[in-house]
């Protein structure tokens, strides 16, 4: 579906309308539906201007890892993310900056299996907005924390 609205609640819930995480969603006016094969044709055909992905890790050079943590008990969930990562003109990642154990998600090199290489342009976290590139990570904006503090917690090279 193109034109998905917010999560559905109460009487809005339609069991036939759910996102990839099986959360019930709503439609926005003008929403359209298309075949699964058509969605991959759009991704692979370079028809997407922007893609927003979640990720476990992003390297300072823009390599995302979003399908698997390498944990032997985890089930890989790459789906169409690889197609999105290489097919969209711009890839943005929305992620938590740290794991539950306090490990950073923005790293010099990913330790999890990669979804793509050098395709992420921006990383949005609860602590700030970052741009990845060949020289490191440029800090665009921080929320409630200083760049100096993030430098101590993140392993990636932060540039101002």
C-alpha cells in the first residue's frame, strides 16, 4: 500500500491492513494498492526517491545492517531491505543510537551482516541527526546531549 496512515486503534482496526511488523494501520486519502511484484519492480527500477529503514547498525561510511544481528537464535528478517537500500535514490535510517546493553549502533564498521554498502545518507536517532560519508559521520543536530558526550559513547568518528 502506498499512502499508509497512522497505526489503527479501536474500531479503525481492519485485520487485512497491517504493516510489515503486523501492526494494524490505516489508509490516507488517495492510498493505492499494488501487487507484490510491482513493489519490487519499483524498488529495483530506481523509482523511489527516498527510503526510510530501521537498522541495528550503520557504519560511519553508510553501510546498513538491518536484517540480522548474527545471533544464532535470531531469525533473519531482511525482506525487501536490500532492494530498498540499492534501489532508492536516498536512504535514511531511523534507529536507536544504543542497544539495550549500551553498545552503539553507529559504528566504524558493522559487525552484523550488511544490507547494503555506502548507501545510507542520513541517520536519525533519539540523540541526533547524522550524515554518513567517506570521511566519517557529520553531526547535523543533537537532542539533549552534547557532541562531546556522544563521541565518548559512539565508536564512529564524529565530525562537526
